[in-house]
C-alpha cells in the first residue's frame, strides 16, 4: 500500500499492439459476465466493446507530462458508474513504449500498477526507453503500458484540500499527549472527509477497487488484447486479485509483488493495524543495521541507543521544529522510507548523521515541504485524496471513536513508530460521506491461469501473511518468498533467483513445480545509496511447511 503525507500527522512517503498472429480482441464474454450478471457486469461488457472498436489514438505525450518520445500517450473512455454505461464518462490516461523484439518475439501488452491507492503507472514504459537491465528480456516480448487509475493524475483527478495547505508544515505530533490532542486530530480528519465530499463528491461513490479493475478491463479491450498481462505491486496486487476474481478468463499472465491481504476482514481497517506492527519489526531491522555501522553514522552502536537517539530527535523537533518546518510528524514521514525500502537505509541514516554533525539541510530538504514545488504538491495531495477515497469507499469502517481509540492505543504500545500517524491518516473513513461498499470476495474463478506471487518475508507495508492468504485463494498460484528481507517491491531488485523466474514466467508462462524460497538480495552498504547487486545466496531454499 502506498502512503503520502497525512493531515494532522504524517504518513509514509513512498508509486498496445496485438499479439503476433492473434485475432483482434473482442470484449470477453465471461468473468463478470455470467447468467444473472449485475448491472455493473453488463456495463463493463458494453464499455469494453466500445473501447475495442475505438482503440487508442496514440500521440506524443503532452510536454508537461514529462514523458519523452518514443513513449506515446492516449486516453480510454470509461463510465463513471458501470451500472450506467450510457451515463457520465471520464477519460483514463494511458501510455506505452513498444516492445524491442521482432514480430516473432512479441506477446502483446504488459500493464502495470505501482500501488497506492493513488499511484501512477505512467513511468512504467520508461523501463524500456531507459534500457532498465532487469527488464530487457521482457521488453523484447511486450509493449510496456502504464496508466493513471481513475481519480489519479491525468485521469479525472480528485482533490480533498488545497495542495499548499496539504503540505504545509510543521503538523501536530501524531502521538497524542492528551485527550485534547486526540480531539484536535479528530476534527482535522472530519474536515478532510468533508473537503473530499465538497471538492470531489460526484466521483467518491465510484472510487472503488472494483471500478478501477473494470477500467483495467476496458483498457485491455482498447489495446486490442484478448487477455491481460499484468504486473501489480503493493496495492496493485489487490487490483490484480480483484481482477482475477471478476475476470478470471481474461488473465493471460499476472504477477503480484508485495501483497495486500485480500481477506474481506482485513480490507482496510484491520490491514492498517497489521501494517503498524510490521513496520515496527522492519524499523527494528534498520536500527540494528545503523548500530552495526556506527563507525559510519555515529548514531548509536546498539539498536537501543539508536532508538534513544530517535526519541531524542523527535523530542527536540517537537519543542523546536528543525528549520521551522520539521517536527515529529515530518520526521516520521521521512524516516518511514527506511522500513519501506532498504535502498533508503543509507540515505536516511546519512541525513540523520549530518544533522547530528551540525548540518540540518539534508533533514530539512528531505523531511520538510517545498512550497515552491506547486506541481509536486498538487500530485502529493491528489495521491493522498485517491488513497483516502478508495480505502474509505471500498469497505465499511468503524464509526465509533471508542473503537479507534482503543485499538490504536493498544497497538501503539507494541508499535509506537507509526501507529498514531497511520490512524490519523485513515480516520476520515470514520465520517466518510459516500456509501461504503463490501469488498470483493477474492477467489479463483473458471479459466484463471497460474498467478505468480512474489513477496519478501519481512515486508512492512504489506505483511507476509497477505501473500500466503492470496496464495491459498488463487488455486494453482506459485509463491516466491525472499527470506530474511523486507524491501517493498521485490521485482525491481537485483536478485537472480527472483529475476530469472519473473522473466521465465512472463516469457513462457512457466512456474516452478512447487513454491520457492530465495535468499535475500544484498544488504545495503553504509555510505552508499543502495546495494546494486545480490552476488551471494541466490540459490533456492526449500519452503518451510
């Protein structure tokens, strides 16, 4: 799941052509489309038929989109409400880079979602144009297709608050000292929910994962594809799981990486509480690494000393915000990047080291807002608005403040690093104006091929149990576990044990006969921004029962 800056606190900052020789695709006739189908099921079939007929008018991307040729851009028209396919519509922005292989090598389009809710996939085609070494083999077979999901970026963007107000700092310390502090945060959350209704209320009832997945099927049809090839990371895994449930016979190849637990009981309130505990575990991993490399960072030579230094930093920033803009909320938002991605371990520690050595600039630049970056602030606010809208509308949330208070007070005692900041970020869902839906019951449907699941064992944002749950629900799926690792988004890391299996699956459809456990990618080196390779331990290990 993706995080952006919260309200009174801080959240985690973290984002075609036909198959060779194939007949042009027509809308599928199964999936959601079965006897006694719902109006939404019939609506998506209608929208897909229109999109297949219309196609996509590919053009050079608008200059301000930051996507240079040979990447091409276009739009796909979808209904706001799939129960009313002849009603109001919006346009979904898509882009692509053509495959690099010859006609015999080409296998169609590979669509991508990086997570969120609220993440844009529009940078995905640049993996071809920049010749990303992890993707050169797959690039010979597929056009890489990205898109902005409904409500995001260039796809009828929604908003809940003025972007400059949204990023203004310092915000209140997310960890409350009193009932008055909690009341103030509750007031901010209610105001944010009301702002969403005021600024974007016409779209809020339709900002659901199910509708985003229906949009994905319409994009598939517009690309001329009979079946979907999809790579989803983080929240993108939930999109994939829901797509596999609603459109099982439309799937050709699907990889889900860093998995959201699809259980109806987890979406979304419990999933966020689970996340708090997982973040605490991964925060502990980073503290141990910082302590091990105390000769470089001089923060503390035990994880207990690193924790004490963190608490001192928070207390100092609470009393006198660093640079006037970095308080505990902003610190939490910045430091959460380390539990998210171990590629951030060294850079986060280095900013902290510089601060302790008397240089506040790196901490201010990384943790504080840039009020002059108006376009970036618009994007941040939009991303947070979509995150909130989708999670709040997807499922019913507790409306009792007593329950929120009791649960988060309990979890905070075990996981103080981010529990309260996460709570305030999600609290608008307690007073949400749009009707809250019931999540899709994720399961295997007729015609679903093998799905490849990839997960690190110590992932903070999407705990490992989610991958196990999805694996159990999708029959025939294969699970690749990266043991003793916790980076979020495994398919983007150098680990031959994983990279080779991803290539094999996308190129041939083949998976291992059984689940596989891979050794971790290389541990980050101190003083360097990220480890670039996993030279050791890429051999397969048996999966524990």
